[in-house]
C-alpha cells in the first residue's frame, strides 16, 4: 500500500500547487464616475414642519474586463431617494456611480464573476457610504448612513432574475 494519491497535483518550484495559491486582489484606483444631488425641498420651498421622511436605496452593479491583463473595472450605482410620507412628495435624490479598478489573480474563471460582483463592491462600500453621508449632510439634510449591503444576496437575486428572464414564456413553472 502506498501513500500516493492519484490525481494529486505536483508541487511547483515554490512548494505550493497551483490550486493552493490564494486569490489576490489589489485596488489600483477608485473614482466617482458620476454623481448628482437634487435638493427638491430647497427648489420647491417645502415647510419642514410637514415633513415625515422615508429613505429608499437602490443598488446596481456592473463589471468589465480592462485591456490590461488581470485588470477589471467595477461600478457600484447607488440611487438614494427621500420622500415625504405625509404627501408622497420627493425631498431629495442622490445618485452616485462609484468605480474601482482591481488587479485580480488566482481566481478560477467560473468564480471570477461572483468575485467581481461581491468582493470588489464590499471593498468600495465604505467609501460610497461616506460620500453619500457627506453629500446628504452638505445638502441640508441629516446624513444618510447606509446600512451594510448584502452583496451575496444581491448577486443571488440578480442571477435568479436573469434565469427567470431567459426562461421561455411557454416553459412550465416548477
């Protein structure tokens, strides 16, 4: 009986197998691609005594390969709106497209898409949160401190939505 395992990867010169190398991610750049803030209260002159605000947040993500090997650009799009629940009027609208350029190595091809849509936005989120907080405060409102975003759940919802959209209309629902 031998201790050899079939299909075991042979170690490379550094003593590690290719599969054992951990993923490597480096943020090369971060930037605001687009941002707008509309203070509707100031534009319309709404009386603050009548305001009962409700804030909603929409998040979407986009990623693309860059022309340089192992580099990817990830864009996080946040749309934060506040409505007055008393009369359903808009109070403010903040839109932020925030991007990052990442150098990523040692991630399997089938795992690259989830990595780009989950791990990269997690790295950018604290900066997005600070920008939105500062902009809403500077716009004359209490700062909006975004709750942490569950990027795993967001990714799963998008995959389910795409699967639903790709299913033929005449296919039976399971």
